[in-house]
């Protein structure tokens, strides 16, 4: 397990409250930073084990899938925290998937898979589902939410799909695109949470963190407790 701190205080100063972020996603780290949340990033160095948690099960509904995966990630991360003897703090995990009709779209395996996903999304509406889990091992408490948004793509020309795949942006992204990146040019409309489509719905995340007893700095300064 690899742990890295983000937002560490200067030497001699008291460390602010922090959470463990059990995710490799730089977007989730960036979104938590928007809320002023100090994070210690936990990464499972066993790639095969991490990927196994995200395996699809035939016929599994999208909402059940993202919830199951997020909960499994949380339990695995809590076990790593305990095994390493790390100090207690809330732990956050999330999982995002794209669903079009009854088809789940995870992260593309290669360029051909990314192009296939984009052809499916072209000119159609799809759902983006993100499950968020906040767990506290020290209090044996767990809070969760699933946020669902709808995104409609314009009709994509083969050259546009090829150019986007060649950019490299689809890889590592559920559904093979990043709404905060170049793919924003393909989005005709969204309904729901922009941050949820990016991978971490901030409204739900803030609510879960506060339920777990973790402060949201700007809300506490404003006296909204």
C-alpha cells in the first residue's frame, strides 16, 4: 500500500483533520480540494487485485454494480489501513460507471474498445452513476450514496472519434471519455451533477462526510453546523 499526503501543514503546525482517499483518480483528489478537504491518498499497489474488484457480473443493474464495487473498495481499504497501523480517520471510496440502455461501459481496454464505446454514445443519451462510500473504522460506521446523471452526446463523425481516441484521453475513464476535458465538445446537455460525472458528486460527498463527523471547512467557518 502506498500512502501520500496532500495539503500537509508546515513543520511545527498542528495537522488539520484529514480523510483517506482510496482512489487513484486525480479528478477525485482535485474535487475534494475544492471543498478544502485534506487527503491522504491510499493506493493498492496490486493492480490485478484492484481491477478484480471492478469486474462486471452478468445481468447486474448499474446502480447495484457501482454500489457493490464502492463498498468492496472501502472494505479492502479499511483492511489495509488497519494492517498498516495508520491513525483513524474517515475513509472515502467511489466508483463510477456509464450505462447506455442495459449496457455497462467501464474503462476501455484499448483504442478499439474506446472507439466502440464512443460509437455507442454518439447521438444518444446515457447515464453516469457514481457511488460514494465514507467509512469510519474507529466508529464502525459507514455512509453511502449513489448519484445518477444523464448526458447527451452530439452525433460523432468517425474522424472525431478517431481524433479523440488518438488524444489518449479516453483511457482510464468510465465510458471512455472525460467531461472535464476534450470530450466537453461532444456534450449537448447534462442533467444532474457535473462533479458526479467527473467521478465524485460533491453535494452527496459533503453530506456523507458531515454525517461521518468530518468538517467541511468553509461551512464550519460560516457557522453552518
